[in-house]
């Protein structure tokens, strides 16, 4: 009997029973079933699983949303995660790859194919992706805790300067999706997403080490890179924490206030976003994109009349600013 613990997530009782029966037949008996993504997230926090298999389509939500939530947990970035569906479009494959899926399973289930997928789980557990890079980051963080900041910078910089590049793997994945070579696209995109996570941690660590040494500009640049990656990956709490750390070293950074504004707007905290954008505007009163962002927040707040002045100011500085022109025209026509 196989010892791997597998979490099955599907609100279709017939489908999940069929999957469980096949897994049991090929030797996997340690199965946990749930039809709720919230319950699945809770289970991953309280129990240890070797693999998750989730249906893409469910009545209230989707398996890819569960995947995104799981990948936000730095302890679960290597956890094998498979999505199941009856068919996959190129867009679906791309979205799943960007979210960090391990593999895709086509339904109805094929016993031999499922056995191959499960065999790959053991390999992933034995040899996680980018193990050396993860070890370097952990070592760097330990050095920071010990106050050995210069050594930490050298160690973390080795990760950043690695010849392994997330953009390279993203491109490989995208090219293979266009060619419909999905079996090669998924691993490439998985590597890209994991490298992004590792780089964010490395940049954050570098920022802390530079800050401790009094190298403020280097600290700000590293932390901003970390925040940008966290925001791109939807890790908004991590991004906010890093941006607030930057403010501890400098309160005169337009990029930080603007980033905090973007972050607050994404979270739906429009009043907070407005405060941050206006702080950024005080530092750079003629920055057209800050003016535009303030206008967009007023639209989000259902008060477009307050946005007009900001769009007009942006257009006075840059008359061919199309986004501001379109937004202003829509307001004046009563479309917003």
C-alpha cells in the first residue's frame, strides 16, 4: 500500500467517489475528501498532505482558486497539486501554469494515467524544485538573525544572480502552450512561479540586510523588488508588510506611497488608497499616473465628479494621455 496522503476536493459526489475508488485500486488508501475550498484550506493548515487533487469546476468556486490560495503559503509552494477537468483550453493551461499547478488530469479518469501522475508525486517529494536556492535563502535569513549582514548579502545575492531566470521559464511555458505541448509547458511555468517566490524572499532578505548596514538606497531597491513580485503573485499582505518596512527607512518615496495606493485599491480599501496616492502626489505633483490613479479611485468610490479635476490636470501635462482622456470623456457623457 502507498503511504502518500492525498486530499481530494470536489463538490460532485459521484466524480470524487470514482476518483477515490481508482486511487484505492492502485494502492493509495490514505485519502481525505471535502467538497469545500474553505475546508480544504483549513485542512492544509492543520494536517499534512503529500498531494492535492481538485476539480477545476465546482458550483461555488473553482479548483484553481484553491490552488492560488495554497501557493500563497510559502510552506506549500512545492506541494504537488493536480487539477481535473474534462477538457483544457490553451488559456486554462496557461492560467493553471501561472498559478503553480503540478499537472492536469483529464476526466473521465484513466487508471494508467492516474498511476503515472501519482508516481511523479513521490519524485517531487524526494527532490523538490530549486532545493539549493531554498537552502541558500534559509541560510541568508539565519545570517541576518545572527547579525552577520555582509555574509547574508553575499549568500542571498547568489540566488538573485543565478543563471536560472523566471522570465526564461515563463517564455518556455508560453511557447509550449502555443504549440499545445502541455506536458512541457506546465513544468516550465511551475518553475517560473517558484523562482518568483524565491526571488521575492531573497530580495526581502537583502533589503533587511542592507537596511541594518545603513545602506538605505540599496535596501529600498531590494524591498521594492520584493513588493512588486508579491503584488504580481497576489500576496498582498506580504507586499504591504514589505512596503511598510520601506517607509521605516524613508518617508519621502513616491514609489512606496503609489505602491501602497495600488495595493489598497486592489484590496478594496479605497479611502486608504486615496490617502496613499495623495501622499505620493505631494512629493511629485506633476506625476500623471498618480493623478490618473486618484481619478480612478474616485470612480471606484462612485464619486466621478471628484475625479474630473485630476484627469484634467493629467491631460494638461500630457495632452495625449489616452487613458485619462477616455475616463474624462466617459464622465462628461454620463457613462460613469
